[in-house]
């Protein structure tokens, strides 16, 4: 257990507590939200440390009593037995966590190989995430979307947000960060007349939503083009050039938005996505430069990686990264995602613990 890290985090908690009590902070609601999220993130650590310190004080008191009266020896043993679990709990909290865990997210879903069937499956994934968000009490906002001819989704970007400050600093990212990658479906498409099972896929990208303070973008680094919005089949749905395409010249990142009726609204939506993509790129670069023990073990935002298969004939869902299989596909598509997400979270927790142990062994 790192005493230096513990002292640093407890000092940060005390500083945040003072800032939360300062009336002047409420003039900036974005700042209030950031400070409140970090405060909520550190609150469990503060409580765990207080519980451990109280147990240690109880042990000292029990030893003093036992020195005067041997009848209290059992009390010493009972209190001492609680310390290892409390120390382990606090030690786990001190392992560096994902810095984006408290953030909201932007989810992008794109139809892949498989034509209309892929677009229909992308729509199924959108409904699955929407229903899961509703179960969690999150808010869904469509940023940009392109529908397919049969009611599916070619390409859609949605923001998913918590209401207020998330408990324990665990925002949407802490649950949804493992969803990025290729999601494969095996089923009989509605367009298949002979009942043959087809395999198609859709790509999912999950980005922690970046605030302006997270990413600095110079106006001179942007090329902004405008064009007319188009709907299913490519027909124009707007008589004005309201759609916006932003190119970040230093990285070549391109974002397009056409969902809103005004250029300004579409530009703001595109900038939200651009900031989040640049934040992830910076984090991935930092991870690549870090030691192996500091790299994310399960998380991926690589759409080229096949992460999950949805097999309709067997009602089966399989997550290939951790070997998770369940036969409740109908329930999962209805928004009951906690089973697979809990398994992914536990795999990540085990990997972080193993990484921390390896790091401590090397030091």
C-alpha cells in the first residue's frame, strides 16, 4: 500500500471538500460538476481509510485493556482479525483507476458488412443500449444519425449521461467502456426468403465525452466544410447547407454531423465528437508509452476487434475477450446487460490487481 499516494489523495479530498463549500464555485456549473464528480470518486477511499484508522485505534485500546485485564485478550484477537480485509480493501482502491471512469460517453454505432441486415442489427444494438440506459436512469441524446431504408441504422452517434453526480464517481464510461469493437450477429435476416442463417456485423465505438478543458483545439487546426443533409437512399432532406464536416488537420480526424437543422447546432455536435475522439487518441498514446502494467487490460476502442457474437438460433451471447457465454440473448437485447458487463468489470479488476502486484514486485 502506498502511503504517499494515500496521503496525496486524502489531501486532494480535503481540498475538494473546501471547494465544494465555497459559494463562489456555483457561478460555474461546469466546474461544480467536475469538482463534484472527483469528490464523489474519492469519497469511498476516504470512508475506507477512516474505517481502517478506527479499527486500528480500537486495536490499540483493546491491547491496553488486555494488559490490565487478560479477559480482554479475545477482544484483541477479534479486532486484529478485521484489519487484513480493511487493508486489502483500501489497497485495492489505491490502484490507479481509469481516469475517465466518472465521465459520460458518446457511443457511435456503424453498420458494417452485411448490407441492410447489418444496418438492422446496428439498430438492434442502439435499442439495447437505450434500454440499458433507461434501466440505469441515464439520459440518451441523439447527436447525429443516418437511417437505412428498412428502418435500420447506417451510422449514429448518441451521448449517454448520468443525472447529476454519479455515486462513487462511477459514470457511464465505467460501465460502457468495454463495448467498443466489432459486434457480430448470426441469424436469419428479414430479407432472407429461404431461411438461411447469415452472419453480419456492426462496429461500436465508445468515447468518454471530453469537456473543453480536457482537450485544447486551435481554431487554425480545423477545416470546416458545409453541405446539404441527406436521408435514406441519399436523397436530400434539406434545401440549405446545414450539414457540417470538420477536419482536424494535425491528426486527420474527420467528423460529420447533419442531424440538426442549423449549421451552428451541427458544428457544436461535431465538436463534441471531435473533442472526445482527440481525448481518446491522447489517452491511447499515453497508454502506449506507459509500462505494460499500466496499460488497459480489457478495454478497447478498436472497431477492428471482434468482441462479441449474438447468435439468435441458440439465443446465445458470447464475449470473446473473457470467454463469457450466456443463453439469454433475448433479455440482453432487451437491455439486461449487467451480466456481461459485470463479468468484464471483474476481469478488468483482476487484471489491474495482477498488474499492480507485478509492478510492486519489480520495484
